[in-house]
C-alpha cells in the first residue's frame, strides 16, 4: 500500500498538472462567453510538441540546451517532496520548507539564464523582470510558510499538514492572513494576472512566455509542462499547508481516495479564483507589482505577530 | 594591494584602505587598553579571568569599540567603504585571499572576544549585531546589483555574506543572554559554517572573474558577453560559484543559510515582542537578500558568459590555463562536497562551538552524532543533502533519457538564428548588466538614490523631433558617502585648519612649546 502511495505521489503532479491548466482555460472561456477548448487540450499540446522537430538558435550554449531538463526535473523533485494527498508519507529528508523554496529558485535561475542565452532582447528583458518579481516574492513566500510552520512547530511540510492544531481550526485569523499573503505569491510565481499574462502574444507584456520564446519541440514541451507543474505545486502547498482538511492520514485505499478528491476540489477552487481574476481585472503596470508583493510580506508578518497574542 | 603603482585609482584605494584599517586598529587598541586597565596583562587567558571585574558601563564601551574595530576589518556597513574600492585595485588572487581569509579574521576576533572572553552578555549586544547583520546583508546585495564592475560586484557580495554570518552570530548572542545555550550553539555553528562556505565560493568566484579580466583586459561587465563559448571551463566554475553563493541546493551556501534560517526561526517563537520582531525582521531581510542575490548572479553570469560578445576584444579570449583551472576546479568540488556532507560539517562546527568556555556545561547536544542529515533542535526540521543530490541527479538523468530516446527518437534539430522581428540582431540589442538591474534599482530608489542625466543633441536646431545623439548618465549616490563620511571629512578638515595656526614656523615658538610640554609632563608625573 505504501509503495503504491509513493508511486502515486511521484507521478501525481506531472500527470494532473496539464488538467489544471485546461480547467482554468475552460473557466475563463465560460466567463467570457466562449465555447473554449476541451479541458484535455494541454495534454494534446504537450504530446504534439514532443513529436516536433526543433530549431535551436546558433547563439545558444549548453545552458539553453540543458535548462529545460533542470527546470522540469526540479518540478518533479519538488512535486514528489510536498504533501499532496497523504500526510502519512513522512519524509524527513527532502521535504523541508526552505529546501522546497530554494529548489524552486534553482528552476527559476536556469529559466532566467536560458532566457538570456539566445541574445534576443525579449528573453533578456523577460529574465530581468522575472528575477525582479521572484526576488521580491521570496520574502512573502518564506514568511507565509513560516507562519504555518511556527504554528505547527516544525518546518517539515508533511508534519505541518499533519499538525493537529491546523485541523482544529484554532488560530484561524493568522492562518487566513498568511494564506492571503501566500495567494499573492502564488499569482506572482506561477505567472498569472495581475503579474503576468500567460495567454499573451504581445511581447511587451510577456514575462514567462518571453523567456521561453526561442524554445521549440521537446524542450518547449518540457518548459510548458514545468510551468503547469509549478502551478499544481503551489496550489497543493496552499491547500495542504493552510487547510489540511481531508488529507489521508492512514495508508488505506479510502483515505487515499478521499485525499485525492479533497486535493482536486481545493485545486479546483484555486482554478476558479484564477479564472475569475483573469477575466475580471487587467494586468498591473510593472512598477505597481512591488506594492502587491510587499503587501504579502506585511500580511504574513502581521500573522506571525498574532500567533503569540492568541 | 598597491600592486600597480602607476595607476592613480590604485593609490587612492590603497590609502583609503590604510586609513580605514587604522581607524579600526585604533578602536581595537583602545578596547584592549581598557581591558588591560583591569587585567594588567595582555594574555587572553588572564583577560578572560579578570573580565568580571569590569563594570558593565565600560564593558558596553569595549563592545562598541570591538564592533567598530573588527567590523571595519570585516567590512560591515557603514564601515565597508574601503572594500569595494580595494578589490578592483588588488590583483584577483589577492582579492580571493582578502575575501576568503582576511575579512574573516574580523569575525574570528569577534567570536573570540564576545564568546570566549566575556562571560555574561547583555541582550542589546545580540540585538545590535543582528540589526547590523540585517542591514549589511540587504544593503550589500542591493549595492552589488547596481555594479557593472565585476570585482566591485563581488566585493559587495562579501559585505552581504558578512551580514549573513553576523545574523547567525547575533542570534547566538541573543540566545546566550536569554540562557538558551542549545540554540546559541546552533547560531554559532551556522555562523562558522557560513564563514567556511563563503571562503570557498568567494575565492572560486574571484579566481574565475580574475581569469576573465586577464583575457578581456577590462572589469566592465558591459563589454563582456558570450564568453561561455571562448572560456567554457571558467564559465562552468563561475556557474557553480554563482549557484553556491545564491544558496541553491545542493551546493554548500544553501546549507549554512538553512542553519541560519533555523536559528532565526527558533528566535521567532520567543515570548518577548521586541526580540520576536527583531527576528522577524532578520528573517525578512535574509529571505529578501537570498532573492536579490539570485537576481544579481543571473545578471553577472548572463551578462558575462551568455549571448553574443559585446566587444571585438573578446574574440581573442582563451580559456584559463591548466593550473588555474585545477585551482578553480578543486574549489568548485569543495563547494559541492561541503554541501553534500553538510550533516557531518554541521556537527563538526557545533562541536567546535562546544569547545568554548561558555558552552562547557551544555548537556543536550544537538547533532552530536555525525549523520548525513542536517537537523535542527526540537525536531524543528531536517534536511539530507546526499539524498537530495542523488534524487536530483537521478530525476534529471531520467527526464533526459526518456525525452531523448523514449519519445520520437528521429527528431531533427537544426540551427537557426534568434528571432528578432525581422531586423539584424546585434549584440547591442542584448540586455546589458545595468539594464538587467534597472527595475530593481528603480524599486529600491529610496535607498539607492539613483540620479539620471540625459543629454540630447538634436539633428535640427529648429525642430526637436529628430534626435541625433543621446547620452544617459545613471549614477548611484552612496548614502554613506553623503551623510556620514562627507560631514566627517568636513569637520576633520576644519579642525586641521584651526590647528594649523600654532604652526608659525618660528623656531623660538617651538622651543616654547617644548618647554610647556616638558613642565606639564613633570607636574603630571610628580
């Protein structure tokens, strides 16, 4: 049973992440009175890209060629190290909060380098913007997760998702404040409105899409897939650390099923929220983004202050 | 350091270094003389035993003097001004030694005096060190982002890393004065571990930067670009150094920062509001520093080694010679190994800390048995570097094998030129080092005070629509220079002018001075 759960844990994120992207696109289509593509479209897109020939820029170095593997590999590694549907899969070796944050930063590092490697102006500026946003988001990210780890008394993510105190719903206010801060970071790190527009074809506003502009074929498939994985990772972190209801605590088939259903429902909630945000508001001007990110830091700092008073 | 004495900038940097270290030395001498007043000996052991006789007021003065004295040598903000001008002047291997070893002696003496000599530590000492550490780390990395001189950039990163070391040290002092010796040991271990790590990756970065400067004859990053194709080994080692200093796992920088984070987090659960908010600020500073350092090294690596060369000079660049490559390679290997064996190293440093007199009575020892996992006390967290490393390599290897051979094996890869909207792509279109950091500079303009001057020359004096030439001058105003050192200099100069009045040039006057001095001395010594 445990082996089965581990295998499921390992392939869960890459298997289901394109579905989340498909769902978000469908929700946006419905809100915009369109029919929209079927929700399995991202799978067929990735499959199609994996069977295409490739063009690589003659200016590109090995950084450009190998970055997709590192970026995608990091999301697999992180996806397997965070609590998804079962908190009984205790792992004290790689599921530390800071290790997860900095592993994701490793992916961003190579993504930004790959953007600069081809010498195109779009890639370079996108890397600059991406690093600006992710540098400022890091404070909010770490502080939001720290709030929860202070409540639970550990930085191990599985132990946090298993903490009794979070299940009882005491300390509701700090958790909600930190969660709000986390949601801002989620939008920034996964390249969503109001930070970035994932559907744009206008170069001036692109961040993530401009960095991967020179990619094609298999490498583009990996980059797109990695972005989808990153979204599911953030959604799972938000769902399981702040509101770990329904997560499987015992290695039984029922607990795992309940865990998967609960995670999918919570992720659906994130998809719905992002769909509504992207259909109802405009992208922010780049220099207004720091205000939003600093707000997320302050929310988490206030949440940490509240823990003690309660 | 004044190796090339024909260069005026070198002489100036040398003098600044001389003056600053002498101010530091003066503070240190006064501090030791104050202790001597009570111990009547310069023997460290005797000084330690007689420290309890010193009144707390004098102790506080000694603390401030030691902090300024050794802080100047370590390069903490605001006594750092000699560091960024000394490094570009010195040859690169000297820079590597200076950053790797020399500035660490300041840290060593701080540990020696605070932990070894002083038995009781007031709370505000730790808070002061923690505050200085946060400011040094954050401002160090912000100033580094504004630089396009590669050695000044690395010099500012030394300031940042000294800040991170002081965060560990400050938390340790706070925990010690609160009586929690286990956590104090954790903070001290983190500081020592980061000291070692900084020595390895900063030496590696200075050596590889030196080899780039050697080939290109300039320190200006705006003239680099595309060097990865000409100097592949150097580029690879610089990449490893960049990843280590940006605290990316599985390299060593991450694990010492992890320990520092753990020490700071433990402090956050303190019931005292002041201490708690100090620790929250320190964690905020450390996490922001981490993010900005990452951005800074994407800029440094990208502008130096990626895309196309921005000047014709670079076509002659050759890779580093074998001995230099060997030196860099072994340092790069150290960066990886010190990361993978972080569990063992962490326990070594904590055992080292235990040998101090302060911690002789600590019973619950953390991390005492060497293990592959790095563990924080109270079960707060643990991380295993070897498992992460193996998992990481395995995953990437598998992904590569599957995508290459598992799916569509007959894929054709052809070379093409970068898409550029149909124009001719030139190196001028790449992002420059200044351009890369421009948005961050603008966001932090309150601290960095950038000033921009634009000069436009128009094609036609009548109409102002068609410009012929445009010059943009972007300058950072150093706030220490304007608000601390300039006023100090003014005061010093005005005092010197006043004292000049007694220099009349008349021999009889000088004989009178000698007479007055001798009589006063006789009266005083009577």
